[in-house]
């Protein structure tokens, strides 16, 4: 644990706020360390990090997504008073930015309307939640086929695709909409059904299937691109979302379909075996399967969650032991990104079985 903390606190000295949610990973992690150890140095580091992030925001006018992450981290760590007198203006600004992204048909979770809607929901701002406009524009784009975004294939070729993954695609929209339904923010049942039915129609046929149930993306020529079993890709989160939609809507077909898909994936081995990040690797799979277990009460999913916990712990130990010789592991410890770097992994493994898991909301579970 000491080595993990050393790596984590080293990140505070470097450059950050380059990608959305970095503030959540860095500030919330220091909050967790201070709350569990009582050591003032972590409180001091947290204050230094917050001051620097605010300075960066003031000087460089960083993206609204970084501002949202910073405000969210302060809210979750009870440091929101630092923005006393400004929070209402910030929420108004992010509300307007969200509406602008909706008008541009930008529904991205990292860099679009879905990100800012998540922030406004977490802040409890039902009065500043343009969910009706979001729903209307998503349905319009789905019906017109105007959902194509740029995508880079493994060979470097740039193509246009309908992205189905969580950060940049349809499953992220569905998961955010399900979160809205849980909070009773807006009548979104029609959008949930629309998205579930479209995703179900996109799944591989039995002849195509192999390991995969759903593609990660579909090109404008109809080619289905396969992903892997990870938070950001297709299969696992789509299946989870369909199950959750069935439970929330009391729709037996979605429940049975989602449950069947998840059972089919339970013993798959096409996960990224050398990756600890939340986006691509083991760290998020621990929580995804834990949440599936909580929804289904089926212990096979709890067993799978514990399996990924062991895998993550073993790989982290390997990275720690080989960081000087292993360029990949060394780069991982230097990466301050919440979703693709070390902070997400640190929180995933450090806060297991503790009350300090508010950050898990960022996975849209």
C-alpha cells in the first residue's frame, strides 16, 4: 500500500487537468487517504492540488468538462465552499454549455452533453437539466441516422462509425438515461426503449458472433468492429444496461435478454490482460460484476468480480516490481488520467469495501 500511495502522491507534482475527470481521480483519492489515515499531509496535498487546478482554470479557461470534474470533486469531498458565491454561476454556465452540445448533436460522455448532464445530475440540479431537449435530439438523430462520428481503425485508417461504447457512443447515452430514470428527473422511458431496441438489433448474428455479442462500432458501410470485454467497449456494458432497463421498466424481455447475455460473457477471456485502467482494463470489471451481482443476486457474478480483483492485484504487484524495466508499467504510474491512468486503478483497489466509493458513479453503473 505504501508504494501505491507514493506513486499516487507523485502524480500531484506533475501536469494534470488535460482530460475530463482527472480532478475526480486526484482530489477524491487524496480525500480518501486523509479520511482513512488522518494524516495532515494528505489534506495539505489536496489543498495544493485544488489551488493549482483553480489557478489553471482561471489562467487557461480549460474545457467545461474539466471545470465540471473539478466542481464535482469539490462537491464530493465537501470542499464546495471554495466556490461559495460562484457555484450558481458555474452551474448556469455548464447548463448553457450542455444545451449547446445538445444542439450540436454532441452526446459524448467525455467531451459532450452526456458529460455535463452527468455533472448536473450529481449536483442535484433538476431545475437545470435539459433532459427533454437531450431526449428529443437523441431520438431525432437515431431516426435520421445522424449518429456517425470519426473513428480510427487499428491500421490507422479513419472511418465514420456509429459508436456503441460508453465514452463516445450509444451505450453511454443509454446508461446516462437510465441514471436519469432512477433519479426521477424526466420521463425518459421512450428513449430507453428506443435505445435498447436499436442496440439489440445491432448485435451479431449467431453466425457472426463468436466471443462477441455486440460490436464496438459499426462503419457507415455496415462493417461491425469487434472490441473486447471492458467498460469502454460494447458487450459487457450494453448487456448490463439492457438488464438494468428491464428492471427499471419492469420489462421481462429486457431482463431475460440482459441476464442471458451476461451469463454468456461470464467466462469470457477476451479482456485486456495487461491493463489496469478503468477504461480498458481490470479495475472497472471488479465493480461492473459486483453491480451485476447486486442486481441479480446470482453468485456467479460475485465470483467473477472477485476473480478480477485478484487479477488486478496480481498485475499491479507485477507492475510495481518491474516498473524500472517495464516501460508500460512505468508510463501507467505517470499517467494522471482518471479513466486511462493510475488514479482510477488506485481508487478501484484502495476503496474496495469502504464507504469512499462515490467516484464509482463515474462508471454510470
